[in-house]
């Protein structure tokens, strides 16, 4: 190998080595996140079955809001070193103040705007429809806590990857694969291919955006949470309009 070729290849090899080392350093975090997410999902369905509920979010909204808030706290405590410097009282208070009007706006949406939308037709709805199609406004209370739980998990992975010096583009790809791949599991619950596809595509696009929001914008958590919640609001609105009860059936 000539000296010139060696000079050109060594930086590439060194960069590849650092990337492999960084991803290897991420494996414990990814495994722990997978365990927490799986156990939380199992716990949700175990509670629903034990209480003989048709819909956990709709039938016991306060219980499951507390459930996911508790899991959010578990994640923050578990990954405290990763969130170092981001869990101070002023920072948390700032997030709470900034998120208050966002949550208030979404509260107005579910309490005022959503009831004004036409009902979803049971004849136009797909087999085994997702809960939100026929849910009340109370459904979105635990859903808001669930979104918080998901965002805290995602934040833990993004910040851990950043500390491991994984390039931003690689973090975006990783989040797109993980976030989108997780939503593919909706197919195992019997949901329609269209529902699974649109949520998987949206999650993958969101996964690409999340690292940039967290690492390149001021108060990225607020943007990420607001956009995540906003997708559900948009999807619910479109669903109620597209699958509305036909006028002749009213």
C-alpha cells in the first residue's frame, strides 16, 4: 500500500471504528429501553384484562394517565446520568410553563372541536378499529401521558447516542428505524394495513426529525411533544371526516 493511499484510508477506518464503538456503547441503552417499553405495554394489557375493561384509556382515563406518568418518572430516574443538566427545577418548570398552553389548546380540541366532528360510521370503520375512532374526549388524557412516556424514552436514546458521539445523521436513521419499526407491531394487534402503514410512515419521518429537534433547536422536547400530539389530533380529525356516518343514515 502506498503512503498516499494509506493516508486516505486511515481516517476512514478510524471514523468507522469510532462509529462502531459508539453504536456498541448504545446497545445497553437500547436493550434497557426495549425492556421498559415491553414491560409497560404488558402491564397496560394486564391491567385492562384484570379490570375487564373494553378500553383502558376510555374506561379508566385517570388510572392510565397516572400509570404512564409513573413510567415516565421511572425512565427519568433510570437514565438520570443521561439527562444530567436537564432535570433541574428551573428547566422542568420552564417545560411545564411552555407546555401548558399547548396542552390547553389540545384540551380545547378534544373537549370542543372533536365532538363537533361527525361520528365515525361503524360500517365504514375497518375491522378491529383503533380505540380513538369511537373514543370520548377522556381518551386523550392518558394518551397525553403515554406520549410523554414515549418522548422521554426517545430523548434518553437520542441524548445517549449524542454523548457516545454518534453522528446526527446516524441517530436520525436509528430513530427512524426504531420508532417506525415499533409501530409495525400494530399489525400483530389486527389493525388494518392502511392504519399500520400511515402510523409507521409518520413515525419513521418523526424519528428522522426528533434528533434534530433535541440537539439543534432550543427546547426541542417541547417541539417534539407538541408535534407528536399534533399528529394524533390531525389523524383523528381526518378519520372522523373520511369515515363519517353518511347523511342518509342519520
